[in-house]
């Protein structure tokens, strides 16, 4: 008789407790150091000052967070779509993979500090350069994840399907695509963190609004508390997006991680 293992309620909270305690300890040490050392707030503001700045500037921060979220999600959606389409083409046409993979690798060696201003110069200060830069930064990890996922398919399963008369597309749909899902979600969780950084960097290079603009203006105004407030908001946004990706993975393939015991 098989029984499915079910994790205890509150297990996720318990697993996250050490990380929360580590962050809390770091903030307390930071706060204590600022108070004891007497360092100028213009050099290093205390966490409490940063929190007060987040609250007092909450409307402005939210107004600039929305464009960053929009650029991140649209750019990442474009990235995932392009990566998936390319992964299918490269999986079906090995010669195309050998021809294009070096080009994709070269695209990842281009420094953001040079590409971001060019994107703004070519496409203006609107949403387009942010979307393209996010897609450029994140599509290659997704493509690699999918390619590795296809390669992890057990040969025996493919041979069995072919012996039953399955077409190449049927083999892909029933064997290779399901095998790639764990790799896909691993790439998804990694790439979504890059997406937020790329969006902010694109805004930093040139934009009308966004957290990158807040950081740039605060830096030029010698407001480290506001800089750190914007950084804290971007970090919270990244953690939320990472959590959504992890939740999607759990909902779609989490049952594969649980086994049965006799």
C-alpha cells in the first residue's frame, strides 16, 4: 500500500526561519554599529532611518516601482517566450544549435554598462529598451536550462515511444518536454532575479521613471537613505517574484518530488 508523504503544516515557515533570523541579526548589528560609532548618516544611515524613509516616501517609491515591475515582467515574458521557441528549434535541428549557440554565448559577454546606454539611444526613454535589455540578460539562462532538460530525457523512454510508432513531435511532447520542467523552473528562479537587476540598470542608464531613476537622483542628491530605501524595495520585489516562481514550480511539478512508501 502506497502513501503519499505530506509535509507538516508550517514547514515552509520553519525552513525560512534561519534566513529571517540571519537578516534580522545583520540589521541589528548594522543598527548598533551606526549608533555606537557615530558615523555620519550621509555615509551610512541606520536601518531604522531607511525604514522611516521608505514610509515617508512610500507614494513616490510605489509610483516608481510600478514602471520597474512592468519592464521586468514584460521583458521576462519576452525572454521566456523566445527561449522556449528557440529551444524547440534547436532541439529539432541540431545543426542550427551548433550554428547559433556560439552567437548566444557571445551575446552574454556584452557588458551591460555599454549595452544599456545604446539601447536607450536607439529606442528612446520609453519602455522598449528596458524590455529588450531584460530579455537579453535573461533569455540565455532559460535557453540553457531547457536544453539541459531535454538532454536529461531517459533514452529508454524515447526508444519505447518510438517503438510504439510515436512521431518525433509526440516524443517531444510526452518525454522530452516533461523531463525539462524541473530544469525550466530552476532557470526561471535564477533568471527572474537577473530580470529585476537588468530593468533597474536600464532605468539607471536612461528613463523617465522607475527605481533606477530614484537611485540615480538620490545618489546625485547625497541621499544614501533614499538610495537604500529604493534598493530595499527592489530586493523585496525580487524576493516576491522568486517566491512566485517557486510557487509555480510547486504547483506544477511539486508532486514529482514526493514519493510513496510501501
